[in-house]
């Protein structure tokens, strides 16, 4: 299946409408911030942040805890 912005946006909105969580998996740390910014543009009403295994432990923990508490994290 080819990537489609509209399909991604609709899937995110559908999941959020049912009070679910969305995890967008992307496998290249080098440009994960750019992909995150693109997703944020697709759903500007939502807070989008990212986390990856190369982050310092305290940075990763801060993002994960903020997402779990429903607080805006810094960034998927």
C-alpha cells in the first residue's frame, strides 16, 4: 500500500474520536523530527511528539510520562 496523507489523517482522527491512542511507527531516527512535524501538520489540533531509543533516559521518561498523563510532551 502506498503512503497516503489523507488515510493517515483519517486513521488518527478516528482513533482519537474513540478516545484511543495513536502510535505512528517510523524507523529512521535521522529524520524522525521531520516526520513528526509532518504528522503534526496533518492533525494540528493534536499534540504530536516522538520518542526513540537513542534519547537520554530522562528525556524518554519525560515524554512517556507526559503522554500517559495526557500532558503535552515535547518532541510521536
